[in-house]
């Protein structure tokens, strides 16, 4: 534990008509019980702050990532709960101690890279909880930078009012509006751009009759996930990269979270087959009737035909037919996501740095590196030109 348990902070001044909050750090057992109870009690809490997600994350990362449960209370009633986690990163020879809100702080090579990160709290107390949490964090020692990972602008806004000078990294989150297409009594293909429609039709023609499997049972989910991992790893290893499932904590986390969330209808796995030949697979999380594209794997096949595009299109159409509101590609600015989307919103990673000599040193070293690389580029071009003349 990083904080003394049952540590009370001064009450945050409430808005008119709302009682003041007290923040307390709970022992592990009490924190788990409070989270599970509140997760069931709130109406439609976000998946990535729900107890099944958090509990699975703690099982796989809790021993390696220092953490504490923080509860917001009004009298004896708990109205909100979250995690504060610790990380340690190195910038060259300089170590930086990070403090994170939510299921974050893992090593980059093992990280689930949480998005739609949010506090588990009743809406009436969201802003007060966020501001009080920043007050608590500021009173702590032992960290250099505070991180709010993968939040929407709405979720992030009350934090920023207490974090003057925070650095914001905004990444586009593209998504396809299935509900609008359904209301128009249309289909996915009609709403895609002309070039994308042409590419999808070419893939459908090249592959002929295909089947889309949607996992309904744990056995089907396990089979599709195994195919996804195989295809994903093969693709990345063919270009000299390890692939994300090379991380055992990452792989085992997803095996467990799929087994846990499938019976609750909060995860989906799809597979596109041509007979027994597996063309592609997709892993999706489901949050508030929104399909969230998390990972994929596809056969490379003919370079003129994108089996990944085909797999996504068929999965989107299946999502439309099953009544989902959106197909969200999550953060990432890629041409593939842009082509398959109708809308976009920012997903933000915010960092607030305490005044530290190490940050001045890191910024200086980075500026030196940048100037050195800028100087080397013309020198390399000149050397290449000289070499070409000699040849």
C-alpha cells in the first residue's frame, strides 16, 4: 500500500444542494467490496471501470503495479471509487515516477492501454470526485508526473480545472454510426466512401462465399481468440516485430477477461472463414451498446485484396444486424480506420509534471538529440549523393 488506510482529506466545497465529499483510502478487501457493490449499483457504468474489468486487471497486473483504492464518501455512503497506480519509466539514465488514475501504469510491453478510462462514480458527484482526487494526489509524495490515460474530453474536463499546465496528447478515435444507418434502413456498405466500397466488393468477389462466426459460447470464443492470436502474431513477426501477444501478462489477461465478460454480453469475437480457411478475426469489447474494436488478426493473402478490410466490414454489418449503436475503432490515426468510419472524437492522454530538475534535464537531452538528428540528415544525404557519384 502506498497510502495510509482510512486517510481523510478536508471536504471539497460542494455545489449548492450536494453534500461534501470525503476521500478515503481503503484496504484491498474493503476496496474490492466497495467497487463490486458500486459497480452493480450504478446504472450502466463504463466497462473499463466495471468490477469484472478491474478485478481481472488486478489479478494479472496488481502484483507488479503498486496501487491503492480510493473511495469518495458522503457520510457512510460510498458514492465513487477508483484506483491510483504507480509506474516507473526511464528516459535514458533518468527515472520518472508516475501516478495514474484507473487501470494503468503497466510496462508498455505488457499494457492493455486502457481507453474510455473513467471514475466509477454517480454522475452527480463526478466533478467533485475528480477535483478532490487531484487534491489528494497533490498532497502525496513519491511521484514526479501525474497521468490521466485514455479519457474523453467530458471525463477529463473536471480534472483539468485542477491541473493548470497539463500536457495533452489528443489521438483521434474513429467510429461508425450504426444507429444512424439503421434508422435510415440502409446497410454499412452504402455509407462507406466510393473507394472503400470498391475495395470491399473486390475482396468479396475474390474470396467468394464466406462465413462470419460470432462467438456465442465460451468454447467458440476460445477457438476464435486462438485463431486471432495466431494470425496477429504471424503478421507482426513476419516484419520483425514481436506482436502484442508475445507478452504473457497481456495474453493471459485477455484470455481471462474474455471468459469473464462473454457471459455478460460485454465482449464479442468474430471470425471470417472461407470453408475451413480462416481469413480474419476481430476482438471487440461492448460498452453501453457500443462495439469497441480492440484487436484483429488476418491472413495476408493476395496483396491486391485486404482480408482485414473484409473482416472489419462483415463484423460491422453483423453489429448493425444485431442492434448495436456504433462500431468504435478506438484511438489511432490510421487510413484503415478513417476509411471505415463516419465520425471521430478525441481520446486524450493528459500529463501533469511537478517542477523537477529531471524534467529540465530530459527536455535538454531531447533537444540535443533532435538537433543532432536534424544535423545528420543533410550529412547523410550528402554522403549518399557522393556515394552515388562514385558508383
